[in-house]
C-alpha cells in the first residue's frame, strides 16, 4: 500500500521546531514503512534536506508559500492508495481532484471553527469529501458530529501516545541519571519536590494558575519548586506581556519558580524524569494535550483539568487527579498538597500511568490501528 502523510504547514517533520503533529507522524511513519511504502510531506527547514529517505520513509519538503501546491502536484503523479491530511480540512477537496482514486483520511487535532478558522458551509463540503475522519479524543469527535451530523458514519477516535523507549521513570537507572543531570543544571536539590509544567506560555494553558497556587503552597511546603518548561511558541524564545507577568510574579517567590524557555523535543523526556509531579492546568477546550502521555510514560502522578478531552485518559483519584474547579488556584494547591503528603498514592498513580502507556498509549498501537483502518477502507473500494 502506498501511503502519504501530509503535515500541517505549521512546522517541519521531523519536529526540529517542536509540534505534536509532526512528532506523531515522524514516529508512526517508520512503523508503517516496515510493510508499506510511506511518504511524508512537510514544509522545509534549514536543518533538513529537501528530500531524503530515513528508516524506509521518504521525506519531501517544500517551502511554505508553495507547499500545498507542490504537494498536490506530487499526489497527482504518485498514485497513493491512502492520503492522510493533518488538521487541514480545507485541503481535502483539492486532494480529491488530484487523487480521485485515493482514500482520503482527515486527522483532526483541534475543534472546527474554534482553532481551525473555516466557514461552516465550506467546512461541511470539506468533511463530506473525506473518506474517514480521525480525532484525537472523544471530545473532538462529539464536537465534530454535533456540527456536522453526516460525519457520524465515518468518524473514529484515535488516541495517540509516545515512544515508550524515549522516557525513563525515576525508578530506572536512566531516569535516575536524567533526574540528577537536569536538577544539577538548575541547581535543584535532590530533596526538593519538583512540580512540572510543560507547554506553551499562553494564558489558555493556565501557567498563571500554578503560580497563584504556589504562593499558597509554599506556606506549608517551603521546599517545593516549580519547573516551567516552554516558551511563547515552538522554538521561539521571545517574550510577551503574559510571560513578563509570570516572571514578575515568580520573582516574589524566592527562586522557587524556574523558567527554562524553549527545550528541544528530544530533551523533553529528561525534564519529566527530573520532576515528582506533573500538572496540566489547561483553561481552554483542550482537544487532548499530548503532555499527558509524556507524563504517564515518565511514571509521574498527574493533576489535570476537566477541560476538553484531557480527562478522557483517567479515572479521577485513581490514576490522576482531575480538577473540576479548573480556574481556582486553591483547587490546584489542595491537589498538589494531597500528592506531596501521600507519596504512596503519588507513586501508585505514576506506575499506573506507565503501565497504561506500555499497554495502550504508544505509537506501535497507533500504527497498528491505522494500518487496520487503512486496510478496511481500501478493501471497500
């Protein structure tokens, strides 16, 4: 089977500038290429060749202004059996014209109309043109079907995951080494409990809630530190009014809050290993934040909010704490204190998460599910 993955035009693949979509494609393409012929299309980057073959996967990269035009040309020439488009529903009709015999898969990582700015009537046409629609969560699937009832017959929830080998829990030899390295890098004592935030520093991601929670938490847990990993945008170390405000507030906490700025995707697992507790304080209708899979793979207990699809992965108070009062700092303070004061519960949650990633939320399972769906769809031709 000839398979084409078309990245969104927000970043190159593999994710040398970061990006969950680019990482997903970079990880599952080699798995599918063990049996199928796989080509990945993405925009260019100075660090990457325009064309190359890696792990049996063909990568073709084009400059952003001409990207989709060039992709359509290549699709017209190559006779793919399956074309999977990520987060760009507007591209589906043109791809249908370029490859009328191919099966078109649309992967939605966000909500239509909310983060994907498209007109409703146009979007309906895009949806009707796709053979199958994949979503990263039930939340995104339900929202899509509510807006476009005709999609109910062809929509599938495909939870993603991680490469388990990339992460090392604190109870492993590699995890211990990573933990020591990152903590020494930021002068963090091995005895200091470390809370971890990983994400873009924008208000909807909720980092300001953690700083507010920290002010109260430090009254009873004076050694706690908050490690903030992220920047305004992927590979962007510029500041913003929001970031300046976060740093101003953190200045009043005596060095207990540490900002790392942008961290390359390959180094992120080391930061998870350095932490004791992961928190995702999302305030927006999060489709399903990838950082949850990463925290589980690292064996960390998790605190998250019930926004969007985030809570779908967990049984609250069993393998994570899901906060309903998502915009209340005291709710985070209480949840953090609960896990810091009960290390056995924290360890239990972390180990449960690691098992779930090993068994279900990994790229091998994603590739297997995709291959089965491709086979089923093309067999119906």
